[in-house]
């Protein structure tokens, strides 16, 4: 069974930075992709950024391009999300997800809160 464990959320002022981590276990992930989604109060869950384990290909939502960077460490089965120049509208619960690349996301972490104050 795939398990995803997130860490690194917290509170920061606008313009600040945070780094989220997502460690995966339970299988090999060579043909998987991992993505971060977020959900703000009263809003739908939205895609933020994703990465393919096989070749590191990344894809970003327009709202975070140039501010967020996703990376992976295959030796640790861990994906990192570096978030810079944070804005109050980035406030949300951030979820790590994983699935076979190109086939959606079947597995989800428990979520970690990110709060950005103005």
C-alpha cells in the first residue's frame, strides 16, 4: 500500500518562503508522478505542481510559476516543494499525491497547512 507523508507546513508572512516534503513508501515509483494540490477554505482542491519520477519532468500551475519549485530525491523517495515569494492567496492545506504517470493520482497524503499572512 502506498503511503505519502507530508511535512514542512507552517505560518509565514507574505514574501516569505517555506519548503514542503513528501516521502513515499510502499512500492517502487519509477513509473509514477507525484503532485502537490492545495485546497483553501470554501474552494475546490486545485493542482499546483507535479513531477515525473522517471525523468524529473515538471509541470506547474500558472499561479505558482516562477515562485514555486518542485524537485525529487529518488534515493529517499522524497519530493520537495520550495515555495518562495508567498502570497496570502497561497494559504491552503497542501496535499501530496501520487499515481502512475499520465493516469491521474490515486494516493494522497494527509495534508499540511500553509498560512501566509499579509
